[in-house]
C-alpha cells in the first residue's frame, strides 16, 4: 500500500515595516511606503475571500500611536551601528509631519479584525542582527520592547519572528527563545542573502524562469528547540511588462503544485509596500495565485497556515 503523503501547507508571510525598513533608502521610495496603507486593506479582503491565513511580521515601532509612545517604549540599550544611516533612533520624529510613515496602530487593529491573521515580530526597531556596531545586549532590549508593546496595546503574545533583511544571527536565538518566540523564518537558499551583482541578477531571473534549481527546505527544529520556517519565494512586485508578470505567476504556481503534490510546505513572502505602486496589477497577480491555491486545496488538500501553525 503506497505511503500516504503528509498534507501540504501554504504559508504567506509579509514583512510589515513601512518607513522603518527603508529609511536608509532614497526618498523616491516614499510613494511605495504610503501606497502600502492602501494595499493592506485590499490584501486583507483578498485573504478573507480565499480563506488565507497569513503572518504579518510587524516592526514594533508601528504599534505606536504617536511620539509619546515612541519615547515610552524606546529601549534603554540601543544599537550603535557603524553605518549610522541604519539607526532609526536618529530620525527626527519629534516634529515629524509624516506620522503615517512611522505609526500604524490603525492598520494593526484592522489586521486583527480579520480571521486567520497572525501578528508576528519583525523586531522592535527593524533591528539589523549582523551589522557591525550592534550587540547581543541591544538585541535583547529590542526583543523586550517588541514583546511589551504588542502585549500592552493588543494583548498579543508574539511567537513568530522574522529577522529584518533576513539577517539571521544564530547566536541570538537563545534570546528569542527566552522572550517567548517558538519559530523564525529563514531563507531556503543562501543566494537570497548574497549582495554580489551576479548572484542578484540570477536571483532576479529565477523569479521568472528556473535558473537556481529547487530552493525548498522542510521545516526543521533547531538546536534551541525553535521551529525554522524556510521561505521558498519572494513575490516580486508587478512589472509594467505583462509577459514578466505572467512568467512570475506561472513560476509560483508550478512551485506550489510541486509542494501540494509532494506533501511539502510552500512559503511565499513579500512586503506590503511592494504593492505600493501598480496596486491593481499586483492584486491581480496575487489573486491568480490564491485562485490556484483554492484549486490545490480542492485537488490535494493543501492547507493555508501561518508560521505559528505550520508543521
């Protein structure tokens, strides 16, 4: 009698950071960040329609309603990055006239009003765990602030963690575990972390046609007893070229089909601000993927789960 395959799972995680994640980039990206505010309600409606569970890895500072909250939850121990442009505590927020770039209490509340959505941590300050100048003590203080503000504002016990810019620091996992986290996201292929122009080009091409081979890894339990949820694919923003959008969606659907047929997990991730421009086209691409998930659920029993609930 053939061995019964494990039920396949579809994981979506979103790195919700607004300007905290891109403040070191040119101001030209501001349009995308503001566009995320329009994208998030639309994403939630799509997730609801297709019964999608999603993990929203949220920067802790977004819980703040104002500068007063920002000061109240500011950790005593701060990172001292050698690259000062990475330091969010140097942003002059006191007289900021663009609070919608930095505070998102309203959007977090909206997410929690929808079923099957998990609020996870993307650190408190979009903390860069492998950058020079930061320390274990500063990371621990950052974790404490993230846990506290989520608990104070929404009575959330954070259990899933997504390292900003995928900078996983294995020596920091004990801190996460002591802070109550039980799972974290990790990239399936080290090429995702490479900054070389050649590898980045191959990674870009691989979003449309296979050049890197299979990047799938099964969920593991690490030496600290924490679950490692490997991501399979970054969902690139829609292009002005329809052919590229079609290739991208087809690539994702083929990978999803392989996962569903073989009882694997398929993990797709992106940022809400990736939908900040060309929102209609981005939503159309995503809906094609979710429609295909519905087919795979019917044909293979694929389940939509959060990082917290994936097996």
